[in-house]
């Protein structure tokens, strides 16, 4: 089954203590769609300006991502994000966000996308996430990703969105902020109370935590000796998770979600090994399977 991903298609300028890389292909939807496409047919819904290089479009196409839902605004400016990492790579500072064509974007889904069963509302404003959801016909599983920015400037829209989704994915700091609770485990029932049946809390290099009808599950992160650039790791995690879920012919979503988190964690690990999408877009499927097997061994006791 196929996956629809809506989010940002961006140009990212990324600075680490070792290197600086301007205007790379990035954005929540680009990272998530590339990750999802390893496992399932994937449709990207987004918007870019006339400055978006055609080599980026070609790269997305090479990964068999359906771009019928990608709008191009001639003369418009593509969403641009720039960020800087500290030495330990866990702390990141946003230097600049230029919304460009995203600011007034009113997504209109091409008819053939309306019946996509698996829907990932990747990080973008909750207003846009609502608008896409409004146009979908009975999706089977809807996952929403978000960030602290939307809790600060669009909380009402975000809270309304949470009543409409099956699963919320957010990082530990955001979980604390949204639940107004310092302890992440104690935050979980509060987050369920806001709507979603499943909540997944990402904890960076420490893995992720699923809370659902069968209680908790802890997924590790793949242990990396060297992180080059973690930008997009969260998007790759949730994109990989969705693609894996959509690819499974047997079992329920509930039964497949744990393995999906492991596959998401593995794609995220590749993402961290290069700037932007440079490493992820060179990964071969057997490399993913090999890391999944390694993770299985690492957590068996
Ligand atoms: P992550 O490292 O998983 O948090 O994702 C980073 C990606 O999110 C980058 O490629 C950015 O282009 C994108 N991004 C940054 N800020 C925003 C924002 N406000 N809304 C949506 N996407 C964003």
C-alpha cells in the first residue's frame, strides 16, 4: 500500500563544527519520503519555488517518489532553513527560517492521491496538516509529526489536529512541553488524552518510546561511532516507519509498529552519516536489513 507524505521540501544550509554546507536538499517531507520509499510506493505533497534545482527533483524521482502532489511556484522562493550544531551534535540552533512559498500555500491534492491509505503529516504548520487531512478519503492510518514552534504559535490548531490522528510523533522535549510534565513517561497518558491512540517519543541517540494499546515499547537507536549531520533524522525515522507499515501484508498496524520503529531507526542512522540526504540516498536495501539484524541482536537478552 502507498504512503502520502506532506511536509516541507526545503533548501537547508547546515553548519557543524567541521563543515558548512549551503542549500542542500532538505525538508521534513523530502527526508521522510526518501525513507518511506525504501519500503513502499510514496507520494510527496509539498511546494517549491522557481529556485529549487532540477537535480533535487531528479533525485527524488530516482527514488521512485511520486511528485504529482509537488507544486512549483514560478518566481517563488523555496522554504529555506539554516541551522548550526554544537560539538556534541545533540544541540542545534536555528539560524534562519525563510518560509517563502510555504507561507501562503493552500495545498490542493490531485484526485488520485485522495485515497492514499497511509498518511504522514510530517513537520509543517498544523493549518496545512489539517487542509491535507480534509481532502483525504478514509485513510487507514494517520501519523502527525510536529515541533515546539507550532506549540508556541499554533497551539489551538495543533490540539484540534491531535483529535484527528491515530499517532503523534514528537521528541522528548516537545512531549514535556505539550503535556506540561517533566517526566516523559508521566507525559504519555496526558498526550493520549489529547487524542492519539499511539504516541511515539523520539529521544535522539537514545532511541524512541512507543505508547499504545498494549503499553510501552522501547526501540533503540542504531549505535553510530560518528555522526556527520543529524538533520532530518527524526523525519527519516518516521518516514521509514510509515513505509515499513504500509509494506506489510500480514498482521495489524499494532502488531507491525514495533518492527516499523526499528526500520525507522535504521534509516535514521544512515541519515546521520552524511550531510542532508547525501548518505540516505545512497543506501541499498540490503544495508538496511543488515542493520536491522544487528539491532535485533543488540537488544536480545
Ligand atoms: P529534523 O532534524 O528531523 O528535526 O528535521 C530537520 C528538517 O526539518 C530540515 O530539513 C528542515 O528543512 C526542516 N524544518 C526546519 N524547520 C522547519 C519548520 N519550521 N517546519 C517544517 N520543517 C522544518
